[in-house]
C-alpha cells in the first residue's frame, strides 16, 4: 500500500514540475479554438471562461422557460387526469429547480471570483 501512495505522489510531483516549467509558456500563446455564440475571438483565458459561463446561463434560462411552457401546456391539457396533472407538476417543479440551481451557481461563482459574473459588452 505504501508503494502505491509513493508512486502516486511521485506522479503528482512530476506533473507539477512539468506544469511549472512548461505551463506559463503554453498559456502565453493561448488562442481559443472554439467560437462561443455571442462572444468575440479572444486570447484571454479569463474572458473565454466568462463567455462560456454567460452562454451556460443563457442556455439555462431558455431551457427553463421552455420547460415551464411545456409543463403549463401539460397541465392545461390534463383534463382532470390525475397522472397527467402530477406529470405536469413534476415538469414545472423540475424547471423551477433548474432556475434556482442556476441562481445558486451564480451566487457561488460571485463569491469565488466576482469578475466571473460581471458581464460587460464587448468593447465596452
């Protein structure tokens, strides 16, 4: 068991040494390869992460509103059928839970690093 931990420790140390030696030069020439919808082409890693987070929040909001609409439609079309009403309520509660989870993730990110959630217009 000691040999296994020693081997893992040596792997971690070697990885950290390689990262310390080659990491800064790799990040200095960073150019993102994927275009994020609504974001400009940037070589700044923090801006790229902010763009990904902003796209994720937009996706969460759109999907939650879509699912709320589907749940409301199911509720209206249930016509008194108990199982359909319960299914519609479950859809609506899941959509609201997703919105609350997105809000909580925004709060957590703002506590970790406030600049991650301070979205600004490109060029502004």
